[in-house]
């Protein structure tokens, strides 16, 4: 393989995916809400955070093993729920599931997934989590959760930040719909990407397959309004769901505390990668705020803008207990299928390891605000964190 075709970073994966995928598919992965400023702010915020190297700390015995909600994972990151992965490359769901199992990291199957609950559970085993959207009604949503429980899932992620699907201008321009419909523009797009088109044609056009139709007639409807969801629903779901329950898409400290009162096991701080609201604050900036609101010990999961191992470490430093990867996974699959994904995730593991070495840390649970570079000049950024958030720091130096 020519060096220009190898993946050493998310940027490599993105560049290769852009070449290999039809425009419509690439834009579906990459697109954000509105003018896509929210999406850019997520990554820019990571660039603003600087880390403080430490030396001579004897960091020979480093480990990334991370315990989250009572399970030991091989690394402090997993794969965020993303709908219609098989559109990016045939059998992508299987590739994600098997890679997650091999690396012992979690992967979260979306309600809008393109494989069944049973098959993903078979491929990923205990590493498979399930993500639920509120559906037509509380009843159909509880039935969907029951399908996941019956299929053997033990961790449920309820996504609450899509009360209404946002307007993504790229998808509107490209005529992207789900279920997928061929338009003249799409035909030309596909014709100029024959490898993707022939592979996808051979595997069959992907469609939402994760949720079976319930008695009330619902499978998954991307465009359905979820406007009826409220805290009562979360309370009912908590009563019904026997396993771990995580609520995803929390950006407000008030909502975080309300979710805690519903007895959820963890809160997933995320702004959906800027796919829902253009003027949303950068997710990394919200993390210390939510950490302060929920207290030092409450489990927090994070995504939105994570692109490399240093980003994972920064999120852990700023209050996350575990970190999820979104778009980079799809770029890697689009760039080079399973090998692309495996290469990218190995880059991340290596990157985290090297970052820990630079920071003089041997264990991810020792990362904390003491690892930030602070020169007293940044008054508004994440460096302005103070007060109880510091309690999160283990082994503060
Ligand atoms: C193509 C795509 C599909 C997504 N589908 C879902 C979904 O079905 N359910 C969900 O909770 N989040 C979904 N997300 C949001 C991700 O879980 C995650 O929050 C987001 O990708 C994080 O931002 P980042 O990718 O920029 O890091 C999707 C994201 C992408 C890129």
C-alpha cells in the first residue's frame, strides 16, 4: 500500500474517505446542522486545551485498562451510536462490532442501525450497547427497549437531543433520504465511485434493520417527531430497564441533575457532533460544567469532536470517565473498510499511550486537571475550571 493510502490519523482517514465514497455518503457522515459552526467549534475547543508534560516519572508500566460502569475495557474509548453505518461500506456494522470485541471496547448500536439487534449482539457479545430514540409514543419506545433486553443487551443509551431531526443542508442539497431513494444526482455521484457502488449493490441497499416493527406498527422512522419525550418517560424506562441506563445528549447542568434524579447510571455529555444545533456550545467546554453539577464521582461519558488520542486524554482530564468516537470511525471505514478501522483505532491506542508517557502518568484514572498547562492567561476556556471539579482529580500532584 502506498504511504498516501495508509491511515496514521483521522485526517488521513477523512481524506481517503472523501475520495472513495460518493459525495452523498461522505456528506451524510460529515454534515452538521445549519452553517456547521457548532461542529467546527467542537474540534477547535480541543485545540485550545494545552497539556503540561512532566519528566522523570518512571512511566514504564502504563495501562489503558479502564473501568466504566463495572466493566473493565481495554481502552478508555468506545464507538458512539451512528445510524446507517452499512451505507458507508457494506458490512460496516459487523466490522465495528468485531473490532470492538477484539479490542475489548464498547460499541453502541443505533436505533437507526442497518443490522439487526441479534446479529450485532452475536458479533460484539457483551461489548454491544444499544441506543434508543424516543419513538412515536412512550409505549412503542418501551417496546423497543424490551426488544433490546430480549436480545441480550445490558447497557441502554437513551438519546434525548433529537426532539426533531435537524436541517442538514448537505443532505437536503444531495437529496439524501432514509430509506434511500435514487435520484438523477445520486446516480451520477454513484457512477463516479464504481468500487463503492458495485460493492454496495452486491450487498444490497442498506435500510434501518435494528428495530423490528412493534405491534403498533413502528420500526424506525428517522423523520418521526420525538417531541413528546419528557422526564416521565425516562422514569418509566428506568423502572423497566434492568441493566445499565445512560442518557445521551445532555448539555445543560440543570438537565444533568434532573437526569441524575431519574436514577440513570451515567450521563453522556454530547452535542451530537454539532448535527442538531449550529450555535451549541462546544461539548468539551460543557464537560467541566456538567462535572461540577453532578459531583466528582458520578459516571460521565463524552463525545463530540474527539479526533485523536490526545483528545481522548483531554476529555478524561476535563471530567469524562469514558470517551466515545463518532465520525472518525466512519471516515476510517469509508477509507479502507475493516483495515481502515483497525488501523485508526490502533493509532488512537498508541497516541493515548504516548500522551500518558509525556504527562508522566501510568494509569488513565490518574489523569486530572493537574495535567493541564495553565499560565493564568486563558480566562474563559476550559482552563478557567476551578472549584469542586478539582475533586475529580485522582492522585493530584
Ligand atoms: C453519520 C452519523 C450518524 C449518527 N447517528 C446517531 C444515532 O443514530 N444516534 C445517536 O444517538 N447519535 C448519532 N450520531 C451522533 C454520534 O453518536 C456522536 O454523538 C457524534 O458523532 C459525535 O460527534 P463527532 O463525530 O464529531 O465526534 C450520529 C453521528 C453521525 C456522524
